[in-house]
């Protein structure tokens, strides 16, 4: 979960743009709390790279925290996209 000023600043599209070249699969969506949820599957190095990018965010975002939970995939996700 990405916490801070992360909705209304292009954060979801930033995540998709960064995740696809890393070969990650998953999705990103706004949470009703005002945070952004990111679910990503891939290699550990690619996931750690994405985490570093999430901590920066796009220029208009103000990321306060990135809460991470590592676990085995429970569903197969193809591509990387925005969920509504």
C-alpha cells in the first residue's frame, strides 16, 4: 500500500509505466482510504526495483510510506494494469 498524496497525481499510470518494462504482472488501484494498492508478481530483483520507484512516485506525488507484504501469488495475473 502506498500512503500519502498519491491519488489524483497520475500515480496509477506511473506504476503501470514502471512495472511493464520490469516484466512484472499485477495491478494498481485506488483505495477508498486515499492510498494506492499495488499487487505485483515477478522476480525479487524486479519487485525490489519497483519498490524503490514507488517510494519516489511521480513528481506530483508525496509518498509518506510504502507498506509491503511479501507472499506467494494466489492468482494468476497477466499483464500489468489499472483496476477500478
